[in-house]
C-alpha cells in the first residue's frame, strides 16, 4: 500500500489509499477456512462440577 504517513489531509490520504488498493493485485482465494489456525477450546467435563 502507498506510504501516506507524510500526507496531512485525511481525505487526501483516503483517496491515495483507495487508489493503491485498486491498483494492487487481487488476493488469491483462501486455501483453508478462516480461523483454521486458531487454538481449539477444550470442552469442559460434563457431570460433576470440578470444584466442590
């Protein structure tokens, strides 16, 4: 993306970023579903409570 750190005007900065996004190559489709690398949460044991 374009370096817009030195552009003071917000609208101008947005315009530059939008143009850069349009010029950029499209992202390839995902190979695995989103969040596939997220840590899985273990289900709590059913039945008796853990603390008495």
